[in-house]
């Protein structure tokens, strides 16, 4: 539970960092470029991206890469990271129930 919430907050932090990188590049270069999820992944670890693509296409299903994963990789990185972070926070939220104290007058 705690690990999932920490991971959720880290993903949201990464989403904000991507927005900050885009804003800095915009101020520095004068043009705004939205970084796609696949572009960010390739930038950080091109070998793992290529490995995941090969494994999915060869051993799972080629259509899963083409119609499931590839469209996500073309989405803005901040959006994908932010949505994943929110999902993790919702899935792993604390489920403690608060007890209600009932007072009886009589």
C-alpha cells in the first residue's frame, strides 16, 4: 500500500518535471515542443524501449504494440505519467475506516 502511494507521488513529480523541462526548452529556444512518452523513454533508455517492443511483438501479440502501446507512447509524457500517478494513488489509497461515535441520550 505505502509503496504504491509513494510510486504514485513519484510519477506525479516526474510529470511536473517533464512540464518544467518543456517550459525551460520553450523559454530557451522560443518554440514549444511537447515531449511524447516514447521520446522520453527513448531519451532515458533506448535499449529497454527496443527490448520491450521486441518482446511484445514477438512473444505476446504484435497488435498489442501497434494498437495498445504505441498510441500511449505518442501521448504527452506529462499526461501519461500524471494519469498513472493518480491511478496509483487511487488504487493504493488508505482504506482506514473512521469509527463514528454514537451517543445515546436517554
